[in-house]
């Protein structure tokens, strides 16, 4: 996805997380990517995508299979253009920090995101700047989500690692060490997360 | 040229202080970047506390984990990422440090090093000691300090304060083959150059006078070759010295009339004498006179006259037989004759008074009986002279005699608990420098030396020892004993020594300086203040 691309609009919001709808079906930001939103024009909220879903617009109506006679999946959509109106893609974001007075803080913001606010993917430079501090890891580990913190943490670090280029290995090692300190009481959880980073860490 | 590791500006950081006490030492957790395998017991570190800098030695290295479960499924070579992440955080190395001195808050400290009285605060940074730090603690080479070697992995010169060294008796210990002889040679040269003491060396294996041999067999120069105008070589065995082409200054001959009962005491074990036999010597000396008793005993035949005499003196026949056998063994020593023409003691004293060092070679007579007898006999008489003169100097306006250092090998034969109280060497060791005489004892079985004597030894220079009892005895009464133990047991077999005691501000593991090559001889002269002409000539002579 393009750097800094607008990926959605906030449709639900509270202090700890918000949900956003994509303008186009399936144009979802990857799991664990860093995105930003606002609570007013000056302040920026940062969060990581922890869930993405595509479902029917109406809560009660579930999609019906339509492709029995179609040769491939794309044909299903071509034959049923109304699908683009009946389905929507949404993603949920866990808030992990904000920018105020020029400094990035990695704790909960004073106010939640604005409904109908635009959600942008953070640029490579923004991701790098945000990840200079690893305090957000503690935050992530303490969150209670359906997805499971190990998965989310690993996904987040993998996404962040991408902007580091040749320094990716060093970044992942230092993130790993921070995790080792935080998870000194739970070695198994640490190992699970590190296993998710192993392949990306091959220098 | 400094090795690249020792960068004076940025000290190399090792880790932080996590635990510890003054009595048991400090525990340091190593940073992930410092590998446990780079650490070595015996190296120096500095600890930057909040108010002071501490100087200490690594005495143990260990591994730790935060969670025991890590040991259940260890990360091995197939998981390098995991191992790298864990290193320093979940798995870590710890150092055990013995802090010994505090040095000023900055390198150009206002006060010199002080003994340590407290511990650094939590999480103080621990760094590898820099050359500047080591120099600050040990001082540089000067007219009192003799360069003896370098610390592990450093090029700084460690110098012994020889003025302090000769104020007490000292010891050189180590199992055989660890280089005690080389070390002794170096120290004798050091004392020759830098202290006001003169040396009397009882050279059992002819290693110190003219030349010696290294383990690999090549010749090394000894005292007289290097300092011909300061050293005299005396010999017990003229023929042997001549064969080895040693230039001797005098031949020592002893007579039976020189041997007194006190000299026999020390020979009890080597001559297999019984206790009563030793006691009998006193009675016989009383009867026949100090000078004639041995000759009389040897002349006594197995007749009634003898029996009556023995009964009179209350000496059992078997006892006398035992004593007689012992005396025959002494009589067989070739350098003994019924009476000696001249007095070797007077001769030796003359040399010592004029500032000449004396090395007494034993030639072929390397058996213990000869060594013990001669060393004891001469030392006793020289000591008595010294005592007289020192006491005289206290009373009148006479100069006291020059401080004397007597070097003896196989010291446990002279200083074991059984005889330590009764012999001159035990007395000298205990009296410290009361009469200006001290000892330099060389031994491979320090556990054989009386504990009280050991505690009087001022500076101990120890090569590798592996016998538990020997290690224990050398470390008797030393603070930080348990920690130094592991350092001592891990010295390399050659050229590494642990020095502790009065002549050094703190225990130090030293790689001894080289001795035996032309450069090493040259460097011995360079540090001494001879006039340049003599240096030139001497160097030319050495290099031929």
C-alpha cells in the first residue's frame, strides 16, 4: 500500500480503540500496521490494526454463495455488481500513542478519535520515528483482545521492521530484548512471539 | 604501542553491579554485548560508583538465567535469533569481583589509592581497567620500584616496591617446573639494583651464581655474569665449579669443630636421628666441649670406657648408636674436615659488609643433609654476628650492619612446625627485621611450613599450586582468601604468578618479564642508574 495512504473513515471510537470502514472493499491495511487518526486538527492518534473484517452491511443478513456456475472468483464479483454495495470492509485499531507538542507519547491519549475522521497509513518516516521508543510493547502485551497479544505483537513488529531496511535485524533484536525484559516471568509467551519474528530476523 | 582494546578515552564497559558485600565481594551482571568467554579470572576492572572509583579483580565468572524454564528448552545453534535476543537479558553472565582499592574520583586523583571500606552503589557501571588506572595503582618504575611483569592482557608495567619488600621475610612458592628459579633470579637482581640490602644465597642447584639452565636446556646468565663487581661466588665444591667454568671468589671448607648441637637439631629427619639422640648431643657437647664433641664421638670405640661414660651421662646405648650413625653420615661429606683452616663466616661477612652479594654454590653436594647443615650453620653464625652488631649500634655511635636477605630453597625442611621453634630460620622469620636480617624462602610445599612463620611472611609470590593444602597455607590470614583461591588455582603453568602482600598495594596476577634473551639482559640495565660509560661497556660485553 502506498505510504501515507488514506485507508478508511472512523465509524466507532472510544479511548482505547476505534473502528474504521474502508472506502473500497478489501483495501484493508495489513494486520499490525501503524495508522493514525485525529481527535482535533492538531493532535494525532497512533494505533495498530488488530482486526480486519468484511461482512454484509445489514447485521442480520449473511452473504449467500453465488459462484457455483462461475469459472473463477473475480467472475462472481463481475456478475454481481451489487455486492460492492452490500458488503463492506472494516478494520479495528488499538490506540497505542499520540503526538502532542511535537513529542510522541506511548500511552493513551486524552481524547478518542473523531467519528468520520480519516485514517491514514503512517509513512515509513513516521513508523521509524514512532518505533524509536519501545514502550508501546508493554502496552500491547497488557491489552485484552480476541486476537491474542502474541499474534498482534509479532505482527506489529514485523510491519515496523519493514521500514528499517538493512537495520531490520538490529531493530528486531532490540525489540526482542525489550520483550525479554517485560516477559521475564513468562518464557513461553516470549518464545511464541519470537518465533513469529524469526523469519523476518534472518539478517 | 597500546593494544587497540585499551582505549584511554572510552573505557570498555562490562556490566553493572547488582549485588554484593564488602566481605564476600561484588556481583556484576554482564551486558549482552560483553561475552562471558572474554572474561578471565585475575583481570582488573574499575567500578564507577557515585562518589568513588573502585579497583578490583575478577575472581569468578558464572552463568545465570532469569527463568529456569529456559534451561528446559535451551536455545541452541539452530535458533540464533532466540539466543541473540535472550543474551544479556534472560541469559546472562555474572562476574564476581573482589574490590580492593578506591582510587580518586578522576584519573588525576587528589589522593592515591586507598583500601576499600565500602561497596559501590547499585547498578554502578563496571569497566575493564585501563592502563592509566593500573599505573595509578601500582606506580611506575623508579629507583625503588622494580619492574616484575605485566598484568593479564595489558602492557602496563607492574612494579614491586623493593624497599617494602626487604623490610620483611618473603616467599616464592609454586609446584616444581613453574618457574620459581627464574623468578628468584629476577628478584635477586631487583634487590641488587634497587634496595640497600645485600643478599646471601644458598644455591642448592648452582642456578644463581654464574649461570643457570632453562627447562628447554638453554643457558641463562645469572647474577655474577650480569653484575660482576657486585656479586661474589663462593663454592663448597671447587672441582665442580671449575668444571663448569665458574669464576669463584672463595672456597668454603668447614670443620667438625664448627658444628654445634643446634646444627644437629635440624638434621634430625634427614639423618634419621631419634629424639633422644638429638638430646644426647647437648650432653656430649657439655662433656667434651663445643668444638671437640663430634671428633670425640667418632673416635669412641666400643669398649668399657665408652659404656661407663654413656652410663654416666645417662645415654642409652642404642641412642648413641643411632647418633653415631648420623655423625658418620656427616663425616662423609667431602667438604668437611676435622678442622677448617680459615673461618668461612668471617670471609662471608667481609664481603657482605662491603656491599657485595654472596652466592654459595653447592656443586655436586646437592643432597639435603649437606644443604641443611651448611645453610643452617653459616646462617646461625652470621645471624649472631648481626645481632651483636645491631645491638651495639643501638647503644653506641656505630653504624648498624647492612640489611641482609638470606635466600634458602626447600624452605619447608627448615621451617616445618617441628623445627621452626628451634632453628635460626624460624627465629629470623619471627623477628622480622629486628636485627636487620630477613629471609627469602623458596618452596614447593608451603603446607610444610609452620603456620606462624607463614603469617610473618610479608610478600608472597606464588606460581601455580594445585595441592589444596598448599593453596590453603599460602593464603593463610589473607583477606579475600576464598576469591584468591580460584585465581591461584587457575594460573598458567609457566610465567604467571600471583603476588600479594606488603610490596604491592593489592594482589596482582602478573605475567613475569622475560629473562634469558639478550633484550631481557639489556632491559635490566636500562632501568638502573649506572653511569653511561659502564652501561655501554657492559652491553658490549654481553653481546660479544
